[in-house]
C-alpha cells in the first residue's frame, strides 16, 4: 500500500468519538435528539395499554373525541404530546390544550374546554378475532377553559 | 496471528480499504435516498403547528416554533439541488473534489434539519436517525473517487467501513435495550403476539392487520419472529467482521422492516435502505449486471486502475 494511502488522524478520532458517543448516549438512554437511547419497542407489550386522549367539550355539554384527521396536518402528531401528559408542567399542559382548542375552533367547532381522559384498553383473541375493549376511562384534566391563550400563537 | 497483524486486522474493520467506485456508489445512493425522503415525506405539512405543539429537538432547540412552510420547502429544494449538483457538477474532474464534499455536506445538514422537525413533536423520532448517523462519515469522505477506479484504498474505505460500524452500533443497541428492559421474556412471553394484536394503538390499522391477527393466533410463530428480530439486532455487528453474511443481513433487514410496516403499521423502510446501500458491493453488482455507468462515470478516459478490480462474490467483497 503506498504511503499516501492513509486514513487521516482526524478521521480516526472523529469515528471513534462518533461511535463512542452513540454508544454512550444509547447505553445511558440519554434522549438528546439526534442522540437517543435506541429503546425502540424494548418494553414487553401486555394485554392492556393506557394513554391520554383529548376531547372537546362543547357549549351544550356534549363531549367529542378530537379527530386529528379533521384538523390541519400540523396537528396530526398532537397525540404524541399527550403521552406522558401527566409528567408535563401545568403551563405545558395548558399550551397543548389551548393549541388543540384553537385547532378545533379553526375548523368551525365550538369549544368550551378541552378534556383529557386517561383511557385503558384491553386486547384479546375471541374466536380467532381481535377484540379491543375500553376497560377504564377517567377524566384527569379540564383545560383551555378560560380566555387566556397560552398556545403561543399570539406571541408570534 | 501476531500482535501487529491482529491490530492491523482490527484497524481494518473500521478503517480498511475499499474501492473508490464503491465509495462513489454509496455516496450517490445516500443522496438519492436523502432526496427521495426529503421530497416524498410530508415535511411541509409540519408548518403551521401551534407553538404549543412544538417541542424542539435538542439540535434545533433555538427555534421556539415550527418554521414556516416556505423555510421547509426551501430546505427541501436545497437538498435536491445539492444532490443534483453532486451528480452533475461532481463529474467535472476540476471541480469534483470540492463540489462533492460541499454538496454532500449541504444535503446531510438539510436532511438533519428536516428530520429534527419531525422529531420536535413531543416524541423521539427514530425513523430517519439511522440514515442521519450512517451518512455522517460520508460527509468527510474524499470527493475525488472515480467509478472506473476499483483499487481498494484506505482513504476511500474508512468512510464506508465506519458508516457500517455506526449502523451496527445502532442496531445492536436496539437489541441490547430489548434485553435490558425485558430480558428473554421479549421473546418467550406473549410480547410479540400482543404486539401483533395491538397493531397501532393510535391511528389507522396496519395494511396487513388481519394477517397480524392470524399470526398472533398461531403459536409459536410470534415467538419465532421475536427471536429472529432479537437475534438480527444483537448480532448485527457481525457484518463488520464477516463479509459473507452481509447478504443475509440485507435480506433480514428487509423482512424485518417490511414486516413491521405491513403488520404493525410502523414505517422504518429507511433502515433497510440504509443497510442495503452500505452492505452491498455496488461496483461488483454493476459489473456483474453490466449497468450503472452513466451518472457515476467521470467524463475522462478510463484509466488502468480498472484492471485491478476485485474478484469475488457480488455482495461479500
């Protein structure tokens, strides 16, 4: 191999640091995107699973599940923000709720408040068919029920 | 094997020689994948998200809200223009080196930005990450590789081999976390059966959701699938050492990720694309099939280097 065919020292250092950093963030499950813990689907699935779901409280008192497919595309992943909703601060929760309320109003629907329910489902096989039942439903928060808009839109 | 030979062998795993033609093919295919992803993914639809629904990823934490559509479209156009420049201007011998390096870096940075936007919606987004990380060593690769040059050299080999190392670390880490969080129960419990039954907890049912239910109902198929997935992930770094098993891992990656797409509704197709780009020896494939010269070949006369073309199997050299 000719002498000129060498790997630059900087390249070696860079590669070792890069792989080292990926392993360090991965092993310690540090989530600083694009560094991540790579814990994809590492938890065992049970036959029950729960999550938070957002509903629109109409002026007549009726409650309607928010259909994200009826909202602008920018709202399509809003359910992600409902995951671990209980770990968010009060202000963060209000911002999410106000954003959802604005989205619903933008589609011409009346909103008195946004309600966040904890719902738990169970899935099972019955006669070779998949059956999914809701086994728990609990109202956890009512938000976006005042005149203050904390969605951040007015600030822009 | 003596100590120095062993050290050299170890060094070769990450920094060993590869044909310049292979580097050219890997860079070109990464740019095609990045461009296709940039164009086909609905990034512009991210615009207009209320600030309350924006949780910026660390790498773009200086944003306080989702950038407007015009910015996102501009970045998409920059990525495509950079890729096109890499292919077209990069063929000019005079400009080849600087243009290729600059345009690849621009395309990578643009893609990182778009991927970060998708990862700024309250959930860690892994779909584009394997491409982001595996393509990073290529940003620093030499820009003067020629398609006609099949002589393996270290300066063209280290970006490919280190990219394979990065990809292997990622796959292995996903498998390790399954073991750390769940142990062998990840395989030997009803985990996979229930995953198939759940499909996607939110959103539409997977395309082959009914087949997923059928599989879930047929013990021990779900456990066999789970075992294959875990084995595939944990042992992925073997591709660094054993070139002959690479075709197996390319095929396994496609089966695994197409399976998760069709049965679970999880679109990780970028991952097997990345695996394929890095593990296939494209010059050998091209030579065997007698195709793929037009865009990658430089206009100058083909040199004698071609005579040293590596022999061997298509995907294992």
